[in-house]
């Protein structure tokens, strides 16, 4: 605990959020007081803040600083506290140091106390005790939902198709049931390895799976139609960024929209290191004593951006063969094995992400890249 924090007339609050209850740790820089209240009870939270100021001998109008970890509650708690005039920070949960013991005590009480102690240290100037999450606006957060829903629905569609393939394989059915061909299948006409109709129970189960698959497929098509409309007539900063990315050959609508709503549409970057770090594409060297090795990329950033950027890097090699990035890749990794090329594609993904950022920020077209031909 820093002396600066102990002398300040501030109320520090660490909030440990859970599904049913919130554990709050209050401190004036010296003593710590803990309370529990029902999750989301705004009136009880205001009352606890007032009582804690009295209990800790602070003035009623003293400054309040609070923190909580990122999680399922998202950012509405931050907006609530900020609306009350509280200086709140949302902490990246993975950035908080923990003991490396095989078994360590973990309770809401201990976690809340750790949060408020680190908050006081951070307020006292120790900026490396954790990493602060950047809070999007309500509009920017809402714009991410369609792409995330589409990603979830795509996973469900794959699961339904795999289930259908497994069901018919149990009976030796040779019909090809993948892609869009499932929708033209008449389940009652399928025959098993003996040429006999499938059991009635299997037919009914297949029909239900096909119905669920058709519903998911229609929902995906609806989201894609909505996305196409937004790209054709962009209204927001994210949509305009996506439309601009679409101008590059090799960048499709899904990749462009995901990069825009998750990354470029609302965030501000100061340098290329921030771009790579936020995507989790930065190297993590390990050098201790005589041991020195690379551990691969950090994977500490936005996983959706990282996934789509790796896929986009493969697409870039195909559609931008004359670009400087493509030539660099083939010169550096082209003669290696398939494993070496898979490692190289991650390096290309990071370089490409930085190049796309420069293209959006300063209209700096990637060297040698070509724009999409208008139809």
C-alpha cells in the first residue's frame, strides 16, 4: 500500500462480481472493510458506498475510485459507476498476478481484497500492476453482436452437419450429406447397408436435425443480408472502415466487417506495437540464464481478430501475389516445410494487420497491393 494512497481523501472500492452476489472491498488507504450485496442491486450499492465513507471517516463528497474484472457482466457496471461520478476502471482479469503454488486459497473475499489493494497501488503510480480494458461505447459494443452471433451460428451449423453425418454413418448410408445438399435429402428414401429403410426412430431424429440445420442456415443468411446492406450503404465509422477494407483485393465482406467492428472501427492505436499486441500476435521470448527461446505469439489479445487475420493472410497470398508482403513471405518461408510456412503465415498476419491499420488511418496502400476491380 503506497503512502500517497494512505494520505489521500479517497474511497477505494474493489468489486468482485459473480452471478448471484457482489463482494465489495472498501478502503481509505489504510483499513479495509468488506460487504456483500445481491448482484445488480443499485440501491444497495449506493447505500454501501455512503456507509463505507462514514465507517472509514471520509467526507461524504470524497472522491471514489473503483475497479472490477472483465467478465460476463460486461461494461454496464462501468457505465453505471461512471454515471455516478465514480472513477472506475475495468481490469483485464488475465493481467493480475497470482501465486504459483499448486494449491492456493481463492475466495470472493480474498479476490475483492486483492482488487482494492492493487487499485490503491495503481492509483499511487504503479501502472504495471495490471492492464486496463478499453471500454467501447454502447453503439460500438452493439455493432459487434451480429458478427459474433454469426460466428456462433456457424459453429452450430457445423455441429448439426456433423451430427447428421454420424447418424447416417451408423447405418452405412453412402449418401453425401454435406454442404447445402442436406436440404434436398428425403430422409424416408435413405437406405442402409442392406438396402433397407432406416429405423423409424433414426428417421425422426434426422428430420429434427435437418429442421434445426435449416433454421440456423436461414438465420446466417439473414445476418449476411444485413451485413451486405450495411456495406453497400455504410453509416457508422465501423461500416465505413469495412467498406474501405473491401476495396482491397482478397479482403472479403466477413473479414472486413469483423476487423472493423472488433478492431479498427472504434479503437485508436498509437503505434504498430499496440496493433500487434491487441491481436495477440506479438512474440513472447523466454531468456533466463543460459536458456533462450521463443515461446510463440502471446495470444493475449482479441482472438476473433487473430483467427480472421490468419485466414486473411492465406487469402492475401492468393489474391495479392505481387504485393511486397507476399514476396517477403515466399522469400522468407517459401522454401521451408509446411510447418515452417504455417509459422510464417502468423508473421505475415501481423505484418498485414499493421498494413491494414496504416491503410485505414493514412490511406497508405500496402506496397504492391492492388485494389478490387469494380464490377
